[in-house]
C-alpha cells in the first residue's frame, strides 16, 4: 500500500522520481524501490515523506484517508506501531504468537497495577 500511495501522491503533484529523490537526498532507485514495494523507508524517512506531501504517516501506510484526523477507534500506524511492524514483519508465525502473548501479559500486569 505504501508504494501505491507514494506513487499516487508524487504523480498527483507532477513530481518526477528524480526530483523527489533529490529533495529527500536519496537515490532515484530508492524511490523506485519504495514505489514498487521492493523496500520500505525507515521511520525517520517515512516521517519526512509524510511532511513532504503534508499527509499523515498512517495515510501513507494505507490506514487513513487524506486529512483524516478523526479518532474512530481504528488501528493506526503511529511511530511505535510502525517501528514494531518493522521489527516483527519477518518473524515466523510461531514467534508472532509468542510476541502477542507477551503483549497481552504486559497489558494484564498494567491493569493489575492500575496504570
């Protein structure tokens, strides 16, 4: 989804890959890889891209409409969620389940402590 959104924003604004790459100080093939889904930018670069196009990070990731600032309870990719996704996307299903169990444990502990 990210690559599609990036390509769409760039084309809507009539910005070439070369110009966009120059503005972000990255190689043109990096932009091409992002758009084709071959690579994902790191969190810092994702924020820079969002600022460049004046959109939210969760919009770039496909989780919101442009300008959607409402909190409707849907999951959004804030900084923590995006970082967690980046660190866990290559885990096996078994390890993902273990991580989910750990998160549930921490949530229960927090609730017990009244925080």
